C-alpha cells in the first residue's frame, strides 16, 4: 500500500478511540485495496485508481465521525430550542444585572464618571460573551454525551404557552405616564437656574441643583439618557421584541440609574449654597442623596426583573 | 436544475432506511464490505462507501449483524452475517414495506 492510502488511513484512525483502531484499520485497508484492484482490473493506472478510490471515500474526518457515531453538528434539533431559550433568558437578565451591579459599585466608590460607564459597558460585553460561550459549550457537551441526554422527555403541552402579555391599553398608560414624568422632571431641572424659592444677596435666584452640572454639561447627559430610555420604551411598544433591543434598552436604564447613583454618591446633585440659603439642617443633603440612590437601585432591580419576564414570554 | 435537485432530495428521503433492509437481506449469506457495496449497487441501492462501512458496524453493535475475520485468503477480510435478531427485524421491515406498497396502490385506485 502506498503512502497516500497510508496517510488516509492514519488520518481516519487518529480521530477514533484507540480500542476501535486495529479492527477498523484492517477492514479499511482491505476495502481500499479491493476497490483499487477493481479499478486496476478495469484498466486504470495505479496512481489514478488510488486517487479515485480515496476521493470516493471522502473526507477522513467524516468517515471517522461515522465510525465513532459522532454527530456532525454542534447542537442538534433535539436540544436546539432549549439552547436558544436558555441563552435568551440568560442574556436578557444576567447582562443587565451584572452591568447594574458593577455600575452601582463603581458609582458608590465615586470613580470618575467615564470609568463608571466604561466599566459598566465592559462588564456587560464580557458577561454576554461568557454566557454565549459557556452555554454553547455546555449544550455541545450534552449533545455528545448520550448519558446526559436521557433526561425524562418533556413533551410539550398547551399549558406551556406563554401568558398573554399585559393589554396594549395598560402598556400605553405606562408610556403616557413615563412621558409626562420625563417632561415634568426635565422642565424643572432646566428651569432650576432661573426659578428658585431663594435669592442671593444680589437678588439673583440660587440654583437648587449643583452649578457643577451646568459647568460640565452633565445635566444634558442626564436628560439625554432619560430621553433614550423613553425612546426604548416606545420602541418596545411599537416594535416586535428582540434580544438586541431588550438588552440595549435595559443597558440604557442601567446607565441612567448608575449615573444618578454616581452623582448622588459624589454629592454633585444639590447646590450647597441653596441648602445654606434655605436654612436646611446639615444632614438634609445627605439624606436626599441616599433617597436618590435608593430610587436608582429600585430602577435597576425593576429593569432586571422586567427583562426576565419579557424574555420568559418569548 | 432546481427540479433535479428537488427530486434528488425527495428520493433520498424516500430511500433512507431501505439500505438497512437490503443489507440485512443480502447478508443472510456472509459477505464483506466491498463486495456488499458492489452487490447493493448492482441491485440499484446507491450508497456511498463512507456511509456503508460505518453502517455495518452500527448494525453489528445493535446485534443485527455478526462478524468474523476470514484469513484464508492473502487479504484478510471481515465477513458480516445477519443474526436471528437481524432476520426478525428484516421481516418486520419487509412487512411494513408491503403495507406501504398496498397503501400506495389503494391511493392510486389500483387495488
């Protein structure tokens, strides 16, 4: 037998369990030799006959997979639906949850705002990649381990149908409330420098909010995030649910909450001049900051649970 | 072109499984892989070598075939033979094939 057939047989055997090799090698060699002899008897040239026989046998990896009864797919139809369902639920919930946790910790640590946002997004991307990779690996292993596939077969019944989503009218009500709240809060914030219950010695109004927010333009970041979050709420109402939309919407909500936590933790929301002018007790500013952080945490938790509920309904 | 492809796909679907029955029937008399490939082809069961060889081992593992090495000749060959279990299964498959045939004839109004 020439080197071409040897290489073919070796390549095939390398992909087989050792205990199968001897037997398959003998049989495969005999089969190749028989086929080559047949072609030689029909008048073919020796080299051509061998090439033709090996070409007919095809990719050794495919042949070896046949001998070893290995699937030639990563995740087969039996597991595919469970795989996509688990992956969707994990991505739609764990990614926002991790982003929220990282953002919260960085915000409370009073890191610079760019660090807070960068770390939050970085954590979201890393988590998404890990979830995708490990879920895929897990299902590929189950696909290749017959013992793991002997789970009691869950036959599908109509009981497994998703609950009907809340009525469109109820969701429309939520949207209207959200829009009204956004307009009111933005108006109050934007009017804060010119409308105030307190005035300074020169008779100018004292801003309730920290002038730092205007000096750095940060107030516009807040409003932009709030507008983006509202836009995603509208998108969810009008556009069909999709995983990228759900994750992006959740991340915008997380970003708004985290930015608020960071600003409150670093005491950049209230104007110290205003609290003094209004004669508030010294602890008042601190408690208002704590209150804002609690509200922001509520938003984070709500974002994660809502994502979970929506992913479950798909 | 597209029609040929469509036909090929559906023929493949229709014939899937008939190779097993043909193997079990032919191997009532012991034979080896390459000769079986040749016989199947001559009887009109087109099957690739890289499908048939693993299939024989799978059927052996399922107890439908048994095998022996024949070293009488210069080239040792693995001979497969249908077991009693394989014969019984072939009978069941054959019965099903006849039923299908009758059913199709009835559908065509020929019975």
